[in-house]
């Protein structure tokens, strides 16, 4: 019914405007500015401004508002009631379109007060007021429908487990959409009728009489009331549907929140347990690496971890050192087993510390009271002979100081003999369950013979070793010394 009322409103306005209004209506927008500039009469100029505002009130309501305000100002300057009333009526409509409801109501009231003296203005104002109210209600319903649709879209992704409930609610929303489509259809009819307004402006002679307008207006009011009741009923039904959907969504969100909290708690507990296990595994791996490094050289440990085996190597030049405690069997008879082991452990720990100071040296093993180490393996090193002799002197000095300390304490003490020889050896890892890094070759046997041929507190080296360290150490030539199962050998004592 709103499009019909709007047609009647346009007809009334057209009947009240002067002939100039109809003449300008047939011209394009490019002539409006020229027509406005040609007018010298302020009343005519206000009428042109009103028509310009009315013609673009849908496409550009802000510009139309400027034109209507200028017409209103001219009407007040001229004190022309008809111009003031029509301008106020147009301003009320434009403010309603722009959403300024308070200003729209104020200008409608001004138009009503001004146009009381003009025929049909009371009916015109009443129709305009009803039309604006209906448009506001329609826009409010459309906004509510848009908000409702958005809420349904947001909840649909989270309510997959509530498909049965949402299916029932979908039927109700479908009914609401049908109602909205009917409303859109009515609005479309209204827009179609708006397009006919220019024709109606030129058909002033065919307008209905005042009585027919009043009767039609009453019928429109009745139909509008019926539409409002139908819209209120649909709105109530829609609100109920939205409320049910919100309640269902809230329940689902609570369930999802509980499940998420439980999953997070379980994951945190699992992560803590996994972190503890990883820490224990790292500690075990670190301890395993430390044990392997105590048994094998670091280069062989890396090869063993990567390949599972190590290859035997031939080393062309290695310096071997043997140490032995003099009269160890006699001394062991004077000590308890515990004291004997503690004393040997004390010495060998210090030997390990001394060997660890030199990068080219590697402890091989201990055999009873004998201590065996090598320089220049598993990686070749240019200073292996120098480092071995320097370490031997450190071991000699340590045992000498320990002997003096034990003598002051009234205890028996060890005296050490040291033999060093340089030559080729074969090195490799043996064993399947307990790894052992060992060396073989005549060089090892020769170093053992040099240790046997040494004297307590002395470092006895071969001629081969002497050739490599003679510029760095002070040595005493001993001559050719006979050894077991060996030819006579040139030997030297290293003093410092």
C-alpha cells in the first residue's frame, strides 16, 4: 500500500505547484542550473530548487537535502507559507531517507503547522507521515533480518552436532525469508511506482477528487495496519527462532569448551611426560657418550655411532710410552688390598690428568701396575714425540713428590720406570660387548723393553725418539743397551 500512498502524495504536490514545476520536470538535469540562474523571482527559484531536490531524492539524497534547505530558507525570507510547507515536507522526507529521524519529525511538524491553511495539506502530511513510518519499520525489519541471518551463519559452523534442531529452525527461517521476499516485492512495486511520478506530475487534470483521496487514504491506513500486524507477528516468530538458535549454540559452545579444555590438559600432561622422558634419554645418551669417550678416542666414537663399526688403521709414526712401578709385588704384600687399589687408582688418575693436557696423546689401557699410552693416533700430530716426553717428565716428577710425601708419613711408596719408543703400529677396536681400543706391533714391544731397561725415577727413550726431541730436551746418552729378544739399542735418559 505504500507505493499507492506515495503516488497520491506526488499528485497532491503536483496540484499545488505552479505550472513552472511541470515545465521543469520535463527537462533534463543539465537544464536545472540554467533554469535556476534565469529566475529572478525568489518564489519561482524556491520552486525550482524543490523540484531539483525531489528529482534526485533517491539517487543523491545529500545533494537533494542541500536544494531543499535552500528552498526552505527562501520561503522563510519571503514568508511564503506554501513554499515553507513544501520545503519542510521535502526536508522531512530526505532526513528520513538519511536516517535522521529526529530532524525528520521536526520538519514534518513544521510542514503540518504551515500547510494547515492550504487545501489537502493535512491529508498530504498525514500520508507522508504514515509512509515514513512504514519505511522506517521496513528498514528496521530488514536490518533485523540481516543481523539474524549473520548470527545463524556464525552458529552454523559450530552446531554441526545439532543438525536436527537447526533443520527445524531452518524451516522457520525459510518462512521468515518468504515474508521478507514478499516485503521486497512490495518495495519493488513502490520503486516501480516512483518511476511513474514524472508522468503523474503532468497529469494534474486527471487527479482524484478530495473525497476519493480521503477514502483511498482510509483504505490505505487499514491495509497498513494489517501489514504492521503481520510484520509484528513475523518479527515475534523470528525472535523466538533466534532465541532458540542462540540457546542451542550456547550449549554447543559450552560442550566444545569442555572438550577443548580436556584435550589441552591431556596434551600438557603428555608433553610433560615426554619432556621428562626426553631429559632422561638425553642424560642416558650423555652418560653413554662419556663412557665411550673414556674407552675410545672421540674420532672413533663418532665413527662407531654413525657406522656401528670402526676400521683398523695402520699408523706409520706413533710414540709409545710404558710405565711400571718398581718392586710392585713386594710393595703389594705390605699393603691391604683396599689400600693397594686406592694407591694405584690415585696414581693412575693423576696420570690420566697429565695425559689429558696434551692434545696428541691418547691413553690406551692399564695392565696391572703398567700404564700404556700413545701419541699421534688416531689422528696424526706433528708434536706427538715432544708431547709424550713432556708428559713422561710430568709423571716422573709427580711420582717423585708422592714418594717423598709417603716417606714423611711413614708409608711405603712406589718408584716408577718409564720407557718411550717411536715407530709404526696397528690400532683398532676389539670386542663385541665391551669395547677396547688397543695397539699392536713391534713398536709396542720395544717400548716395553725400554721400560724394563730403565731405572727408577728415569725416563728412558730410544734413539728413534731421541732424533725427534733432541732439540727440545736435555738427554744423557747411555750407550747400546742389551734387551730381551732384541738387538742392542741406543738409549737415552731425559733429564729435563
